[in-house]
C-alpha cells in the first residue's frame, strides 16, 4: 500500500502544473464552502437571537385558537388562572426551561392628548420578562437605564410611535382600551423610554406592567394571554416541544380537545423562512463544490490515462493485474482530494480566525453594530472533507476503470 501511494505521488508530480491547478480548485472550493457555512451560520444565529432574545422567547404557550386570531389580540381567549397554574406546574417540571414569563396582550389607542395612534400593548412582569428576553433592555434608546425594565405607571414606547407623536421619556400619555365586556377604559402612563424595533421600522409593540394591564382592562381575575419560555439550549426546541406537548395533552376544553397550544419561535415569526433560505443556500454552495471537484479531478485523471496509455500497456504486459492498475489511478484521485481538502480546511480556519480578530460588524433590521462571529463546527468540517474526498474518488473511478481494462498489445501500439 505504501508503495502504491508513493507511485501515485510520483505520477502526480510528473505533471506539476496541472496537479497544482487542480489542487487549487479543490482548495478554493473547500475554503469557500467552509467560510460560507461559518459566516452564514453566524448571521443566522444572530438573526434568530435578535428575534428570540428581544421579542418572542424560544417557545410560547397559548389557549387553543389564540394564535389563529392573534392579529385581533382576542381577550376572550386569555387563559384563566386555573389553567395558568396547571401550565406553570408542567413547565416547572421541564429541566430544559431556563425561565418563563406571563404576558397580557391587547390592542389600545395611544395618545399624547393631541394626537392618537394604535399600539399593541404587552403587559409584562419586568423581572420575568428580562430573564426570557435578555436583549429587550438593550433596545432602549433613552430614558432611565438600569434596574427593572419598568415600574407600575410606566410605559416603554416603540420608537416609531414616539417619533411620530413627538413624545419622549418623562412625558405623560394615555392608553385607551376596550375590555372583553365592551367597556372603554383609560389610564395615564409616564414614558420610561423609547424602544428600538428588533424587526424593522414597522414595530408597534409597547410594554407596561402586567398589573397595570389588568387594571386598564378591568380584569376580575389575573388572566394571561401567553406564557413565553427561554430554554437553556435553543437547539433543544424540538425535543422540549415534544416533552411539553405530552405534559400538556391532558388539559382538555369542553369539546374534549387540547385546551392549550404550544408554539416554537419558528411558527410565530416569518423570519424562520429566512433561516430556512440560508440552509438552502448552504446546500447549493455544497453542490457547487461537488461539481468543481468532480469536473477538475475527472479532467486530470482522463488526461493522465490518455497521456500514459503506452505506460499502462507496459505495466500490464509485465503482469501487473488490472486491480493494481485500478488502485494506482484511484490513489492519485484520492491524494488530490485529501491534499486539497486538508489545505482548504486549514486556509478556511485561518480566515475564520482572522475575521473573529478583526471584529466585523453589520446591521439587522434596526439593530446597528451587531458583531459577526463566524464559527465552524467539527461536524461541518468532517462532513465537507468526507464529501470532497468521496467525490474525488468517484471522479477517478471511470478513468481508472478504463486504464485497468486496456489491452496491453493495443496500448503498446498507441502513438
């Protein structure tokens, strides 16, 4: 085997320029794929983090039918205290959940006493919300910083509304809302701060204390619209979802159907489609790599067989078995794949390290100065390496098979 590898290396070095060009193609392909995987993966995780850690949480529990009607924020589909207690008990028994936060959501009219606009209001428990959404406080543009997200009587206003109505931190405003019985109620608030949108200029979510929300809506019981969750490991969403669905399955409504619904962030945000598109692009880039390796290695091996026909005839005439000739040419393709892969991996890892040292920043939605932190997993490196080496062997197979099946006499007569 060692002799075979030595012969394959010597044959490749006989045509140094062609071998070098082919190796460069493989190196560039491997490096490009791993860089794209690292950078796109970093952007994807950053995007998901901005959505889950500043708006949604990783998962949410709602009363059945609430999400289907979420545009109208139906108060009649809030969860009563008895149901909330049972849900919290189930959530407390799931060790993968790091924090939970109850919310009361409703639509309201926001007024500075001269102008009025609509607002989607989130009644929150400040400490619980900060634990579920660690990036929420970072969206604050002005006003008081530090301490709890807000206090009773304070409101966090989306920057779109604060600029449109020309209000700022410290101003007094009023919220007017209709409760589920149809009565209209109003309550004054002091603006704590303006919030930068996490998804773009259309964000209209404001935040008040959950007790203020219940008082404004004149709730006789501490109802909840949804319970948001943060997981210790976001990659475990599917597993945790399956566990919780089993734990919540015994909660039935009057029709005998499940009383609650569990939704991951992917089912609640359209940005999940962008994340899936990044995965599709990554697959497309890998297919391009396969094509580059296939064409380049096959071209080299076809030319090697054509230029060495008389040599193949000579070694066959002295008794070299066909399987030995086949193995020789396959070894050449294998060496091209291994060398190109190793150098490409090292090159890509060096560039990834340099990108992390240079601290490249970018923008996502309204968020500025987000840090790009490309990284690559061992699994991605191994998968790419195996794919390249396997394709290099496959590309060598047809020319190697042709060489091993040549008639020695015809090959020796070739000019």
